[in-house]
């Protein structure tokens, strides 16, 4: 029976991926069997620790897109909090947050031992984590990570990659305009042209700079210090090469980094919810009623399914929005410049139009005495 449930679970997982832009790679499907771990201790702490241990060495390729568990920011944070930090290659100096409590992942209550004492059910050093509702807390980690990815990439589309206060908005605008309108600097102090376009674009650059300054998980300044040459082998440092590297700005590397985070997030959730749905002993309910324990676990499973649906929609919408920005923002600025040119032309023509029309009338009636 458990084998059938496992097959159905993975068919569900694969179908969700195939039904969206997140297609599961055939080569990655072989990971399923290795995640069925023996000698269960029937605690969420043990379940998570062993998942981290097994998955940290996993990587695969699909259509030349890399998927590497050891480079996942989400898995790095999750596994750090169950004492498996040596399994992942992400440099913790690049992360502004690493601990559950920094993500507001905690659930304080009381535990009766010899006396009543306060305990955090999401701290593996105090409990077995069975009382920590990961269906409620894991999105608090995954969502800010995805938000940082998209904010950094949005700034990148505006050619903003410098958060130093010494870099002025005018310099950022001129960098953008030189890449998109090679013949001019949009904010040229010696020019009477495009003052409004300059002012308008500066507001975007300020906002983009703030996106880089206000990341919640990824420290952009620390990430940029690595100065890695990615080249054709950018897959060995997915985070840096997808978000920072200036040489080619590859769109596929960013999308690959998003897929990399999403795949391992989905994989852990599928593995975790499968175990919860099939073994009542992962429940923290203080009762001998097996049915109530399974029902309690299933509430978490359903909650995770809802979170997965929501996150898939959010990521798809964000990717679409970035695509629209990439294809239309420079054109939008060009139309503002065109509008300024048209307005300036009308102002100039207003000064010479009346004399021209007067001369035109006289030339048409040159033989009249008046």
C-alpha cells in the first residue's frame, strides 16, 4: 500500500512540474529511491537530517540546465538548522539570515519534564521537531529567498549593480542609456535634451538600487565580492553567475537558478508530506487515537499543497513580469524621449511658423500692390 501511495505521490509531483514551466528532468527522477531511508527514528528532526545528508550530493542535468542540491540557498538554511551545515557549499557570509528564529520560525510552548519549562518546538536541540509545523514555517524561508532573486534580477535589467552611495543616479542612468542608446548619455549636464526622460529614469534607478540594499536573505554586496569568471562553466557557482556576473548577463542562468531552488523545495516537501501521510508517529498529538494523529498530519499535507500551488503561481507571474520588463523598459524610455523631442519641436516651430506663413502668403500674391 505504501508503495502505491509513493508512486501516486511522485506522479502528482511530476505532473505538476510538467503542467507548468517547471518540467522535471528525467535524469533527476532516479533520486526518488535513494530518499527512502531505512532505520526510521520517526521524528521530523531525524527525517530532515537524513534528507539533508542524502540530497546534498545530488545533482542532475536537463536540457543543459544544472540542478545542484548543494548550491540551493533554501536547503542550506533548512539543513543548517538541523546541524547539517557541512553538506552544502553556499558561503554563509553571503546570507543575511541563516537561523530559524531570524525567519520567525519558532513555536514556543511548555513541556512537562520535572517541572514546567518554556521550549521552542522548532529548535532541534530542544525537541524532535514533531511539534514544529513546517507547512506553516518553510514558506517563511522560501518566499524571501525567491523575492531576493527576483529583486536582484530586476535591478540587473536596469543595469544597476552598484549599491555604493558614491554612485549617483545620473551615473546609473547613463550606464543604462549607453547600453540601450549607444549614441547618447541620457543625463548629460551640458545638453538641453531629455531632461524629463533623465528625471523619470533616475526614479527607476533609485528604486532598483534600493532593491539591492534591502534584500532579506542574500547579501548582494558580499555576493558581488567573489568576482568569479563564470564563462561557459557557470554551473559550478549558480548563485553568483545567475545574479551578479556582468559579462554576458545570461537569462538562462537566472531561470536555471530559480528552477534549482524550486526543485529542491518541492522535493523536500514531497518527501516530508509522504512520510507524514503514511505514519501517524510523526504527529505530536498527545493521544493514542491513530486516526486523529493521521488527520493532524494530513492537515499539514493539505497546507503544503496549497503553499506549493501559491508559490508556483507567484514564481510564474514573477518570471513573466521580468520578461516584460526586459523587452519593454528600454522602449518605454525611448517613447518618453520621443515625446520630449516632439514637444521641443513644437516649441521651436512655433517661433518660425508665423513668419513662414506670412512669407508664403506674400509669395502667392506677389503681383498684388499691397
